[in-house]
C-alpha cells in the first residue's frame, strides 16, 4: 500500500474513532476494539496534531452546544426559581433564594458596543424638570396612571 493511501486510511480510522467518542454510548476500550485500534496506536495518535486538533474542535463544539442549550432554558428556569421562593416550605424557598443568588454565568458573553441603541444625552437640569413634572402630574387627581412599585 502506498504511503498516501495508508495516511488516508489512518485519517478515516481516526475520524471514525472520534465520531464514536462523541456520538456513542461505548466506552473508550470498546471503541478502540470496535475500530481495531491498539492502545499503543491510540497513544501515538494523541501526539498527531491533526488528530488532537479534531478532538479539540469536537470538544469546543460540544461545549458551545451545551452553553446554547443552557441559555435557551435559563429564563424559564429563573422564573421557576422565583416562583419557588414563595413556597410555603421554608427549605424549598431558602434553596431557591440561594440558587437565584448564585445564578450568574462564570464568563458572561461580551457586550457588543456597536449594536447598542443610541442613548440621548440629558442634562441634570432637564432630568430634574421632567421628574418634577411627573411628580406634579401624579399629585393631580386622575393625572397619572403611574403607580409606585
């Protein structure tokens, strides 16, 4: 067999092995047996830059998929935790409160500055006048629908 065909066959075997590592329920030993790869060959592959790069890419992809899944359900989970803080069982309410306090991503996604809505610049004097007008409107009978929180 030519060297090129041997490299191609090895690459195909490596990719099949990696696919089983990330897509199946078999143990590492079972996967190696399935693909007829010895422990010695597997250890050698772990020093092959293209093999290592493919494994690293699959790991990074799996973490991105996990993060997206967790982000997708973060809001409903937070809502449920808030509901649990009103539980009649003190221990459930206490645990929900602790979970809410600890709910923050370890590495929040960076804020993209270019995509923000432009904000209007307002002087303190203008802000004071607007607040005073709102306060006056709230004092008038039927003057405001705004209720304090």
